[in-house]
C-alpha cells in the first residue's frame, strides 16, 4: 500500500475509533443522568443548578407537575444558581406556588438574582439553607441598542420588573419596601446568617434529617 494512503487510512481508523469512543461515553453519561433523574423523582427531589434559562424552567415546571400527580407529599427543591433569565425564574416561581404539594427549598452554594425569585416562592417556614450558602439580591440588568423608542420601551419594562421584584422581596422577607429598593441598587450579598436575619432564609441546616420530611 502507498505510504501516504496508509497514513490516511490509519488516521481515518483512529478518527472513527475516537468518534465511537466519544459516542459511547456520551451514551453512558446519558444513561447515568437518566438513572439519577429517576432516583431524584422517586425521592420527590428537584435540582435547580446553574444559569436560569427557559429550557431549565420548562424542565423544572414539568417535574413539579409530574410530582404533583404522583402524590401530595412535600417536594424538595435544591437551588444553586447565579441567576439568569428573569421570565424563566418567574416561570419556576409561579409553578412552585401553583402546585398542590408543599415545596421545601434548600439553598446551596449561592442563590442570586433570578435564583432569589425562585427561592422566595416557598412559604417562609419552608426556606432552608446549608451553612455556607451565599445570597445576592439586585435590580434586574438590561441593555438594548436601537432606536430611541426601543430604548425607552426597554427602560420602562426594566423599571416595571425592578418594582415587581422589589415588592416580592419585601413581601416575602418582611423588610420595608424602601429598604429593599435601596439594597438592590447594587449587588447586595448576604451569608446564610445574614439572609436569615433579613428574612430570606428561615432555617440554616447542615443535615438532611433536619428537613421536615
């Protein structure tokens, strides 16, 4: 066989082998993820992790509805998120309040921005935090380019969203609206203890057995 042809053949075989290996690993990872998800559903647990996107919101909303059909026992929702899409956070927030079962939220890692909106969907006595979780509230971010009319409309919408979220935080924590409006002008960070004093967190726990389930 011609040397160059042999090299091309060998490279093609290696490439196919690597492609097959990657495909096999992806399939294994997919099955592992499906099994883990199945176990979580059996224990009535949902994990909200990473950026809050519309895709994540649809997934969590579906899980909440399925668990509602499976029984009335409490649902445990673990959240570790830097925030994300405001409306996606609203979707999960509203669905938590919509479903019949009691939803316990457990903050872990950090809960920020749209993550706070989700966290505050639970009744105050159902909001738990692991010891080292950090919390952050702020005004919604926004940016738009285009004609002056578009910029004005976008700015008006941001003001409406900011007002709505500030009201939600105030009502959910017991803090005066004026204080919340001042605190959210910048990124306002709290550790678990400070978040409990603020009214965001109800109980700080370090063991699963401390949950009322």
